[in-house]
C-alpha cells in the first residue's frame, strides 16, 4: 500500500543518526530548551543565510499566534489572509479578537492575489498574512509594495515551505515568518513543533518573551504571554533531518517533474472535461512540494480512478475559509454553497480551487514511477 507521506522509509534511512541523537537527549537529563534547541535555532538561521533570528516554539499555529501578538494585534483590527489555505492563519487572527479579511487567490498558482488584497484594505487593516501555499513562494514583490504603501506588516506563513526560494529564501520575506515542523511537513519532527524567523532584533526579543510566559527574566512577567516551546528531543530530530533537507527537496522536485511530464502527455489527448492541470509554479521558484497539487476538471471522476488504482490522495482544501461554519457567514447556515451562489465579488478563485484541487504523494520516499504506471493504466 502506497502511503501519502512515507515517514517510516525516511526513518529507516536515517535510523543510525536519529537513534544516536535521540539517545543523547534522553541520556542528557535536559529535555526542555538547552543545547539542542540552541543549536537547532543557530542552524536554521544559518540555513536562511545567517542574518535571521530563529525562535522555535510548540507548533506552526502557536508561531502564527505569537507573531500576531508581537505585532500587537488588537480586537477590531483587520488582517488580510488568503481564502484558500489551512485554517490556522485566519483562526489565529480571530482567536486574538481580530477580523480576518479573505483575499482571493490566483487560480493557476493558487497563491494569494495582490489585486484582491488591495481591494480589502480599509481603515482597520493592520497587516497581511501571506501563505507560501504547497511550498511555492507567494508574490512577495507585489505584496511588499502594497504593504509599504499602506503601512501594513507582512507575516509570512511558510508552514509548508521551509527550504523554498525565489530570488531569496522563503522565511525571509515577511517582517516575521513562521514555519511548522508537523511530521508530514518537508522538514518535520516526531510531534508538534514550529519556529518564527525575523531579521528585526526588537521583534526577536519580543517573540522570545511572548513564547516564555511574557517573561524576560525568571519569575518577572512583563506582558501576558504563552508557554510555547520546542522540546529537546524534537530539536535533535530536526537537526538530523535538516542535514538531509536539500537532498530530499531535490528528489521532491524530480518527482514533481515526472508528474508534470505525465500530465502534459495525458492532457494532450484528454477531453476538455477530463483535463488535469498541475498547480503552476512561477519560473524561478524552487518549490518544496509540500504536496503535489493538480486541478482536475472532473475531480469526482479522477478520485474514482485513484481509488481503483489504490493511489492515496488528499483534498487540500475542500472549502474556502470564509465558508467554514466558524466564520459564521450567514449564507453558510444551510451548509456549503455552490459556485453559482458564490457572488462575483467574492473569492471565485478560492471557490474554484476548493472544487478542483487534489494532491498526490510526492515526498522523497515516494515511488512516483510506480504511481505514474498506475495512472497510465487507470486514466
Ligand atoms: C499553511 C499552514 N499554516 C499553519 C499551519 C499550522 O501548523 P501546525 O500544524 O504546526 O500548527 C499549517 C499546518 O498544516 C499550514 O499548512
């Protein structure tokens, strides 16, 4: 049976290094903070070019919450987030009493659309959370111009994109950037974990204080903070995996290129109603392929074929965020709404993507040749 992300094969390959690192932590008596966490933070900063401060924490969701707290988000403040992504960016804004404003996405790249961001800016807008969706970099050049013009901050959600790059590395575009070390992420640990990155010394200090109960010194609490820390065992695991990240990303990209070639061939003879188009990756972007996502004209029929071929798949994401019941938009009271009901001034790109996007296995331990053979036999 093919797995969507083959973490057991990865563990098998690095078993010797991982077990040595894990044993050292377990024998050290130091399980929270300490040398492993410090060394990981230094190595992550070095990976990003050296100028960046790295502060690890307990998850990508915590990292987003801490970043928003560092930006002093207040109840009533508005933050622009993409409407097609994982819930966390919008959830964290709402959790802190802010209001997420949902921007549309580009239907081909699936990234936040700068034109839509512009339309949402109003007197209460404080910032933008730009997500590097599926491991491709968001259009930061345009976003930065908008942010500068309107005096907004940018939080870069790179939960799926640590290791991606365009003219610069992902995690260095935002005023604060975050990532997630959830096990299935391109750089994942064996539990929950996350990190924040910033070039700004003042933000870095504030982030450390917020993540440590609002405390800069022992038992003195300057502000209300939270308890969010990466434990030493996860740090040790991540240090091993970081050493292999670039070689794994290279294999992910090779796997994606094989799928791209296959779908080009498939589309050359497929009926328009059965076309399957890979997410467009902008020229010059080195994507992490957190997952390999295609847009299937007829997703239901594609799913039936994947099931018959025993190829695992995931739907990232089945609805635009503003359609989620928690955001309480009146029209959703009767359940999910159809494209026709989705009025023209709403996020039509996000709605379309939620109805057509589907992701295939792509990690460095996936046998994509085998999957393509199966696709050829069933499509
Ligand atoms: C885009 C995005 N942001 C934030 C998160 C949250 O990360 P975590 O699961 O580590 O809290 C995720 C996790 O899937 C994500 O995909």
